[in-house]
C-alpha cells in the first residue's frame, strides 16, 4: 500500500498528501488486484459449495445478504457520499472537519445497530431465515456488522481520495484472510454458516486495523483546520445527498437480496427446503456476482474523476467518459458470460459434485441480469454528478416493485426459474428507467451504449443465440463506428498500448533485477 505526495494545482496551497492515482493507472491496478482477489473468492466459493449442504449454503447466502443490506442502512448512507463530497471539502480546507464529524456519527449508529441485533436475536432470526432456531448465527452477524461498517467506511474514504493502491490492498487482504480463516474454522469448528460469518468478521477487522496507519497519514498530511465549518451548514449540505444515497443503497441492496428473501418467505416451501433452493441459487451466482463486484468497483472508482470534471464545468468529459466505461464494461461482461456458460458443466458436475444442479439450470439468466445490475452501478454516476440521486433511487424502486410483483406470480409456479426471471425483469426496468432520467437531465447515452447494455440478455436464451449476437456485434465494432466512434477506438488503442508498455517495463525491471542478482552471486 504505497503512498506519495500529490502536487496541488496552481490555485491551491502546496502541501503533502496521499497521492491520488490517475484513472488509467487506477484501472490497471484495480483489474490486476481484482483478478487475484476474485480468484481467491472464486476458490473459496467452490470450497463452500463442495463442503456445505444446500441448506447451510443458503443460510450463509441470506446472512451475507443481510450484512450487505444492514451496513449502509445503519449509517444513513454517509460513507456512500464520500465520492461526491470529500474532494469538495478537501479543496475548501475542511477535510478534517468532514472526516471527524462523519466518523463520529457513523460509529455511534453502527454501535446502536449491532446492539439492537444482538438483543433481538430471535425476532431477527425469523426475519432473516424464516425460523427462530438461527439465533446463535444472528449473534455472530451482530458482531460482524460493526466491523463490516468500519471496513466500508475506510474503503469509501480511500476511493474518494483516489488512493486505489490502498483500496486494492484492503479488498485483496480481506478476501485472502476470509479464506484463511473460514477454511480451518469449517474443518475444525463447525461445518456451517456460523464459521463463515465469524471468518468474515475477523478478516474485515484485521484489514481495518492494518489500514489505520494510512488513515493517520491522510489526517496528518492535511493542513486544513478542523471545526471551522458551522455544523448546521455542514449537515444541511451533506445530509440531503447522503440520505438519497442511503435510499439508493437500500434499494440497491434489496435488489441483491429480495429474491432470496422472497424464496424464504413466499415460495410456499418449508424453511429447510426454501434454504436449499437459496443454496442452489447461490451456486448459480458465484461467478455472476464477480461481474457485479467488478462493475461496482469500477463505478465507485470513476465517481471522484467524474465529480472532479463536473466541478471544473467540463460536462462533455463526463458524458464521454461515462459512455466509454459503460459500453466497454458491458461488452467485456458479455464475452465473459458466454465463456462461463461454456464452462458450466465442468463447474457444476466436477467442482460442485453434481449436488447443485438447480443452479446450473438458471445460470444463463443469472448471468444476464447480474450484468445489467453491474452496469447500473456505473451509469448512475451521471445522476450523482447532477445531484439527482433521488432519480436513481426512483429507478431502483420501480424495478424493485416490478421484480417483487413478478416474483410473487412466477415463484410459486416456476420455482427458482421464476425467481430469476423476475429478477431479470426488475433489472431491465431499473436500468432502462435510469437511462431515460439521465437523458432528460443532459446525459447522452450513444447508440453503442444502448446496444452494448442490452445485448447480453441474449445469454439467457442459450449459448448459440448469445454467440450469434456477440459475433454480430464484434463485426459491427471492427468494421463500423456504430458501437465505438473513431475517437473512442483511438482512445482504446492508446490505453491498450499504454497498459502493454507498463507491463513490459515491469517485466524488464524484474528480469533485469533477477539477472543482476544472479551475476552478483
């Protein structure tokens, strides 16, 4: 987690601070670390599917979904506003004020949430798992919740100051430690969801403790004076946006978990059978959620850069950059989804030992809707820049209503397929509505972005339709400017050459160093 100093622009006072990485540098670093991190997570997920029965796998799925839902809910969306407002207060000399106030409020609310969960274990067990005998597991969830909130706070902060090396290290070591803790706990303590929740909390805690020196460095290198901003004006500006982010996070996370909770409570199955269905669903999401995570990280990563362009009045750069990132992510996800469908028999029949066949049946549609869900996290940045986060929330709300209604109709009839089809409908409505709202406020999603966004839905109809659509898009991209303009193609070529040159330089340095060491010996 290396840091350096960042020179301010001419109009700012020169002072040392943690170095903010460029967007191109950030993408390269992020993808490199993300590949390793996701491989760790993928391997861990395979072991969970091999070792746990479908019921315990479903229990872990809904427990983790609850943590994702409760963490931003408990702190009213404050960390979610960092990408938009850290740079705003930093440029005005109020960074210490911003950090001290948001940290104090977040810590107090996290403590209240965890204590409430611990005291009311049985009611929350019924809410989360559809039965009251999971109260011990709820106790471990309560312990992990505060730590997870702290981890999210630090991650959001370092993203906002564009220190992606630190963010990448946080994500990488959390994934590594999660695997290192969960495997021995499952083997020597309990072969169930309690071991996994405990391992998750421990991994987040150690990563938070490890990042504290960087947090102190950020604090000490900033020369802004604390407590120079009136409380009323500070919260009056921050809280409206933070509350909309809170609503957006709530709806965003409900998208992630509502289908599983509908299975638990409204599938008409006994709790044990419902959790088994969730376990099969979990197996179909192991790879698609990787796509969601990568897209979400990219969306969070570009927020400070888009915000910086917006503050400078460069609206054109925001539109062009957002179009490029959205369509490129969509095309890469499309190709990766087809590769996953091709590899599905190996995954489910060999790695999962043929015990989660229900997940394989719904995998294509899971890939399709998770791709849309990831793109929402990227493209909503325009509404955040114009400070209309409420419209992003409205889009999610409309999609959620459609998804819940469709699930209540389709789930009892078609089972797991019905739940996945309902989730697909929800994501189409949410993303399409958000695109329309953004267009009305000045965003111009070009033809290529629209096509690249919805073409991956063909994966749900099977391998051959998806391959046909991908081949067609590839030909159109290479031979015309309908997907990417000539300028965008040139930018992609330059970026690719830049990344290749960086890899070559790194390789040459490593080889040269190795040769020098060999000669010295």
